[in-house]
């Protein structure tokens, strides 16, 4: 049931959905720059180095 002729009334009745907080990228000069696992702090051991395959394998 609408109380006014306002086109935004349907939108105002909806429950707000929280947005996921955006995580800033790693500093460019750090060793974590470009790491897909960056979550705001540096890792104990770098996952990028662990994911690289040795040339002999």
C-alpha cells in the first residue's frame, strides 16, 4: 500500500543491505604488493612465493 505518489516510496520501504568493507591494496613498495591474499596485514610467509613452481619440476 502506497501512502503517496512518490516514485521512491518503494525504495524507501526496502531494508538496507550492508555493503562489504573494501580492503585497501598493499603499498606499492612492500613485498606484498600485488599479492591476491592481501587482507590489510602482511603474511607470516608469503603465499606468492609458495605458489611459484620451481623451474626443475
